[in-house]
C-alpha cells in the first residue's frame, strides 16, 4: 500500500477548512460577476463549479500519493514542464503575438502553471541533496538556473506576471535550504540600487546602506569590493538605459508599476477597482447588488479583479475574512514546513507557500492600486481552470507533507 491510512489523521483540518471557505467565496463572487452578462460569460459559473470539483479530486489524489514519489521523479517532471513551455511558444494560442495556452478540443490549459509546480519539485530535490553546499557559488548558480530557465521561457510568451513568480520562488527556498542571510541580501541589493538610481540622494543612501552591511558582515575585500562595484554600475547604467527608451515605453512601465495614471488604459482597471471596493463600505452592497459589478464597469472582474467584487458586495468585513483565511492557510502551511523531518518535503511546502502568498499579495495589491497590474489571479477565487487546479495541487502537496511530516526520505 503506497500510503498508511493512519497518516490521514494528520491531515490538517484547518487548511482544508480555509481552502473550502475560499472556494465557496470564489464561487459566490464568480456567479455575481457573470450572472448579468452574456449567456457565454454566464456559463463560466457552471464551468468554475466543474473546476472546483475536479480540483478537489486532484487534491485528494495528490494527498494520498507518497511524497517520496514526487522526489524520485522531480527532474522528470521538471524537464517535461520545460518541454511544454518550449512547445507553447510555437503552438500555443493567445491574443495577438501572445502564446500562453494550449487548446485541445474543449480543454484549454496554461503550461506555466505546471512549470511552477515542476520548478518547486526540481529545486526541492536539488537543494535537499546531502552534498549540496550553498556557500559554494557553483551550487547557488545551478539552483538559480533551475528557476531561471522556465522564468525566461514564460517571459518569452510573454507573461511577465507569472515569470515573476519563478523569481519569487528561488531565494526563499534557497534560504530555507541553508543560504546565508547575507547572500540573500547580496542578491536583493542590485534591485534596491536599481529602484533608488533615479535620485542622487536615494542612490547615495542606498549605497551607504549596502556598504555598511558589507562591512559589518566582515566577509573581506574579496566580497565587499566586487559587490560594491556591481551596485555602483547598476546605479550608473539604470538612468542611461531608461533615457534610451522611447517615451511610450517609459509611460507603459510607469503605468505598469502604478507610478503614473492612465485613466483610459491600464489605470482604468485600477480606478474602477478602487471605486468598487471603496463603495462597499463596512458591510457591502449585498450579493449581486454591486453597481460596479453588475453594470460591468470593471474589466476582468471574474478573473483578475475578483477581489474587487468581494469588496463591493461584502464590504470591509468580507475582504477581511478572505484575507484572514489566506493568512491562516499560509501560517498553518508554514508550521508544516517547520515540522517536516524530510528536507525535500519541507522545501516543497515552502515553495508552495511562496507561490500562493505571492499571488495573494500582488493580486490584492493591484486591486487597490499599490501593486502593478500583472494579470495574476487570486488563488481559489478567480475564475479559471489551470490556476485553480494548480493551486489545489499545491494544497495537496502541503497536506501530503503534513500527514507524512514525521517520515524521513
């Protein structure tokens, strides 16, 4: 028997309850966001119900499979996912020059969702090997390449939002596997320099801060000097590269980052989203009674901006309960990562937690205008089969690790 029925007693009921609550809220919101639309769009609610049931089945299968099986075939799954990401660039479909989806009859799926899970498996397998030493640059660079290759392929589709998910996975998993806090800082420092490079005083402050950290670390001149030069070069080149961009390219980037208003373009979505959430007040306007939602002022309200529907119709209380459910889910999952005796299982849980948390932070942030509009769906709430099934697999892996947390493999 591949699994012990006694281990099912260790399945985290709290996580199951939190996911069940979020799925229910998602179905309620999707129905409200689509029921007054065209018949084709209204059918999305029925499809979402089917996705939820399929997701529950997939989750159950993943929970019952032996975790060591995922470890054994991690690299096989990873290269299979890379193959799909390459194929979608040639045979995928999308709007215009976008190639993100495979369409096979009535089935439509996004291989980047498979890629995220496969990358977590491959990183967990690589980082959990006993011979791995993250104080060696070779091991660090190889781990970065495991996440970097699918990230570049997804960015080529192009899908920048999902590509950023791959970038978000790698450092937390490496840190969990033993990468020093200083090394994590050295990876983040160029990003700090890039952001601060447009002002002399902010750049000066950033360089003083980075230099102080390097000196306090007492790593010697062989570490301090190259990293200092690297960050100075990033600071010098950033304004130069920015100045060589066309004005329309600069405007797109500024709007994407939320630093410039564009009421007729990307900014329109954020503006309508903030109006919807703000008009919900404390208690909301009531289910199917949101004016912004029912009059369809908000584009993509059943997918990327589903959080706005919850905010308008269920108010501050509704969004607070949703955010608390996410926090509870992630907290319980993180505790499982701490308790796992298997390093592979622990790393898989950390990767799953990072993926879900990243989606939640970016999606909810963009609906209130503090994060760029990236097109990342809200886990368990947004309409869509690929993302929902992917998230249910992640939860299945977390629950699987939880029920086998006392095993070594």
